[in-house]
C-alpha cells in the first residue's frame, strides 16, 4: 500500500526531512566509534537532568558539568572530556528539536524503567550504529528473552557492515572490541540486558514516553503519518511492524496518546494526551 499524504492527518506542523538531523533514521549516516571511549553514560545523563524543571541551552548544561562540577569529576580536564562525550551522545540543547522532543517525554515518564527505555531510544536515534544494532541484532534477542547477548555477535555485525559503512573498516581491532564491549554494557544500563560477564536480554514493557518519542522523531525526519505506523524503528521497542497499530491503539485506550486510523487516514497526537 502506498502512503497518500493528502489523506493522512497529524496534529501539529509537519516538519520537512531537512529540519532536524536524526542520524538513527538516516540510512546515509556514518557509523560512529564514540562508544569505544565510554558507554552510553546514562547514569551521568540522569544526574544532569535530575532536578531541572525545563530544558536548558547547551551553554547552561556545559556550565553545570564543567564549571559547577555537578557530576563530581576530579579535574577540569575530566569534566571537559565528560561534557564532550555527553553532548555527542545526547545533544543537550533546548534549541535542538530532537533533544526538545526527548526532554518533553523524559518529563512525562512515571517510572525508572520508562525513563531508561526513553533514554535508550534517544541514544539510538542519535547514533546510526546503535540503531542498526538495535533493529537487526538486539531486536530478535529481545523477542526471545532471555537470550544471550554475545560480544562476538556485535563484532561480527560490525564486520558485516563494512561494505555499507567503510568508515568502520578503518577502526582498529582495539576500537571495534571497545565499541562492542561498551554497546553491551550500555544496553544493560538501559535495562535491556542483565548480567556482567554473561549478559542476557530483557524484553521491555510497553510505555508511553518512548513510543511518543519515536513518533516525534519520525515526524522530525519527515516521515508521513501513514508510514509512521509501519516504521521499522519501532523494533527498538521490541515491536514488530505488524504490532505497531495495536500498540498505538492500546496507548490511545490508556490515554498515553491519541490515535485513530481508518483506511489510509491516520490521526496521531502525542502532545497533550
């Protein structure tokens, strides 16, 4: 079935694809090796956002990390490095549309598992490698959880991606191993795996905030409403594309968003549900 945008409706302005970069949804985005240095830094992100009542500018977040030492690092050099890594992973700027979407949903979370899953979605959306690993490697492991998350499988995935992502071929063996190690540690930190040396997958529950964040991100990437309900990106939340409509219907039933679909006409509102 072909999407017919004139028949699809969505509450709020439709943002063209160029309006906000969403690397995880861009097939042309390169793979980044930023995970080789540190994992997702979810604990540090949580600490930085705790207690804030509004999203801040990049300069204000930097001031909290570097000047005020909110994250308790021993030296300014360590604080500068941490800031650079946090900014690369989570954008951290109220003027950034994707961060603003994340912040809106972070504020609406009602439990720690919901916050963790929302942060995972945001982290993946800002990193094409994490998105691809989530869709192709982690997704089937979540579906049959508990299943072992093996370092060797992450390394094999990166090697198979060389043709589409030649930038990964240039990474050293040490970098590839570090990326794989930090990836598996990150998904554990987000609650999608458990264990230290041997990690096994944990299937996530269905929460409103990460679903709404994905919808917001897909809109920012210029995806039409009818195509949103068929988007493979929902596999990040362990939802098969055939399950998305039912999941959105359940979210509508509990008041987490407003959703209605009749034929090719989709009405989807995530803002004030």
